[in-house]
């Protein structure tokens, strides 16, 4: 059966009665069905207005729908697709080179067997009448929500009803910003999605002064002192200030994005630093969006570095926490994460934020894959699953240690790598993209230019430990010969 012909045939259009959605003055019931469909379409288009459809220098048909003007403030390509394009061009130029990718934070080790088995069993069960399931709760499987509340937030006062299961942390970064005209602060450097989604949602102050430069950074117009455009503020985080912003010089914003361990610097904030952040948010009536995607990499010996913002008194009143199974369970392709929204977190009018977030989730999302959720449950509720994810994290941390030793041997200043899978390396006197190109060209290694994470990333590259051990060792040898 040709479904395309069936669903787009004149008979189907007639059955759908699409013309009934539009004013009937232009398409009366006596008009043939095909003409009514054309009339309906013309009415729909006429509701929007733009300049001439065929302006000089263009060809082909254009609609009357205006482009989201905020998209014009972004660079042409998001940072990582831009890197991918350069990588593919390099492969075309050097087809016999053995390329090593230490760029995008994409896991390489297999999903633990017990986790994969749980997903396979659930998948097979879908083929049976007894175990088939369709849509689940948009907020997520109750058993998984309870497991996260107990295993990840045990003793921190988080209820399972405050945990929302997602298809990965990055999706919820966008959902949380589903409200225009709020001011935003981000660490500088930081994960570019915070800024890019803010720009798309219209949080910048408008005008070409918000367009991003070719160096890969996405930012509003700089105004000095670590400031940026009217609605987006960069909080400078570098080695000189311990990778923690000077909050006394930070303006009040509605939203504060904060990632610890930080991507890209690898720095894990201390308990005292996070207390300062929570106190700052409470003083200013701000909301912290805390990205804990790499919290599993904080070692037991680093007891002064909290794995959750909710370890800090008062955080339940000012913070949301986002996290993911991607890095610690190898779920970058499986896609599974969660967001915690405490009931105590209130808007200025006293309404609980969780009420609105629940409304957004149930409107915009049909829930994470029930197969992926079965895998997440196996990670957290079985001794074998917990041990397997500890081993995965340990594997990548050992990779990071090898990389840190390599850059130390080369006499370069490198940060992170201890409580993080990322190594943040400084190359004095060079631009990030020049370093990226040189390492790619001469050593056939893909990294990430630091300037893509913000102005303070210029002169740095980020090197990922998400790779097979033999590739890490080979990359280390190549770097020692190159640099």
C-alpha cells in the first residue's frame, strides 16, 4: 500500500474537511473539493505578511512566513557540526590517515551488558500481547523516578514526583527556557547550548550586535568587565579566579546557568563556592539551572565537591537540576536524562514552577522511550548495573589522567581531568582555531577550540577522554612528537 498516495489524495483531503478550519466566504460548500483546498491554502498564506515574494537576486517560490529573527543572531553552524565539517574535509584530504577523535564528548565504551539486556528484554516484550505498552506518563516511568530520587538524591529531600524523565539533558535546557524576555547569566566558558537556546528564544537585546563571530563563540555584544548584551551576562571563570565567577561583579539575572563539573574546563565547584552561588540567587530572587551531567565523575576523595546543588542549604528554593545517563552509562545514543524541579521553587507570584514545567512537558513531550527507561532502571536498581557504571566512569577518568600527564610532560598548563572527562589546555599566544587546525593537520587528532565555549576560552582547546584506551595512548604519542 502506498501511504503517500493514500494520505495526500483528493479523497483524503475531502474527508479531512480541511476547508472547515477557514472562513467559508472564499470556499463555499458548493465549490469542488480540490478548489476548496486551494482556497484554504491561499487564505492561510494571506494571514502572514512579508515583502515581495520574488525580490531581486532570488529565485523560486517563497512563503509569506517571517523567519525567526533570532536565528539571524546565531553563527551559521552550531559549534560541533562546524567541527564535524572540518573533520570530514580532513578525511577527504587525507583518506589514509588514522584519525583520532578527542572532540565531541561522545562515549565509546559499550553499554554495560546487564543494561543492554534489560533494554533488549523490554524491547522483546513489546512483541507480546501481555507485555506490550504504548505511551507512558510524560513525566517518566514511576519506578525510574523513584530510583533516581533514592539512588542519586537519597537524603537530600527530593521526592520522586519532582523528578522528570527526559530524552537527554540538552532537550530540557531548551524546555526550561520556554519563556521569553528573561535575563540569563552563564559561565564563561560554558556549554554553547545555554547561549544558543537563549538567543533562539529571544533573550538577547536585538540587533546585529548579537551576531556571533567566526571563532565559534556565540555571545551578545560585549560591554566590558565580563558583561555582555542587555539580557545575557557572561560570568568569567578562569584559572585566575579558581574557575568560579566574582559574584560581587555579577549583575542580577533571572536565570543562572551553572555546570559542575564544568564543560569545558573540567573544574568541579567546591561546597563553599556553591553556597555562595545559592546565597547570591536567594539574595537576587534568581533561579539556578544546575547542569550536573558530569557529577558521576566527581571522585569519592573529592568530598568537598558536591555532586548535586541540593546538597547546599536553600537550593530547593532557588534551583533546578538537570542530569543525564549519557556519560556515566554510555547512553549518548540511547538518550535518557532527568530534571529535578523542587516543589518549594516559586515564581514571584507564588505559583510553583513545577506546575508550569509539568505543563510544558505534557504539552511538548510524549515521554522518553520506554526501552531507554528500562535501561536506566537497570543502571540504578541492580548491584551489577551500579558496579558497571562505576567501571565505565573509572575507564574514562584513567584516560583523562593519561592526557593530563601528556600535557604536563609537554610543559603546557592543563586543567580538569580529575573530576571530569575533559582536559582544558592553554596554548599561550595562539588562537583556539589555529591550535585546532594545527593538531588536526599534523597529528590527525580532532579536539574542540576553546573559543567555541565563550570569550574566555580563547587560546584553549578542550580534549575529551571519551575514547578507546589504545587511541588515547596513540594520541598522546602523536602530541608528544608534534608539540
